[in-house]
C-alpha cells in the first residue's frame, strides 16, 4: 500500500470519529487491516496537522488515552483544549473515563 493511499484511508476513518469521542492509533490500524502499523497512523496524524484540513487529529490518542501527539499541535495545550471543548476530561495529559469515550471503528463501521 502506498503511503499516500494509507494516509487517506486513515483520514477517512478519523473524519468519522464523533464529536466528544476518541480512538487510538492501534484501533485505526486494526480497522484498516494493518494491525501492526499504529506508528504509521501516528505519522499520518502528524502529517494531517501540516497538510490536510478538516481532519480531527486531536481525537486520536494512544491505547491508554494519553495525548502522545500533543506536541504536533503547536501550543502545548491545543490538543487538550480541543478535547476539553468537546466535553472530555483530561488530567495529566490522559483522558479520564477513556473506556466510556473510546470509539472503536471496528465496532462502529462496516468495511
């Protein structure tokens, strides 16, 4: 799979994450049939901040609900602020009630 095609597939999934919900890099990778490529999903998210508009990259976090991508958003609290504006609680860069707000594309979308 070409990186640009993979990135577009990632963006298409991320655009479907509902307001006030989050998913993980690994959940997106698994949904796309590339279970071991969560790092590539992270690269796609980093790229989206720079080049693609309308991608809610702030809704993608690590498997524990940590805001590991926050440094790519510019000001250090931008990712946190976006999530809090959607009603999520963040403490020490970690989403509270993560299991409750977690959106799993494998369960929510049909391939």
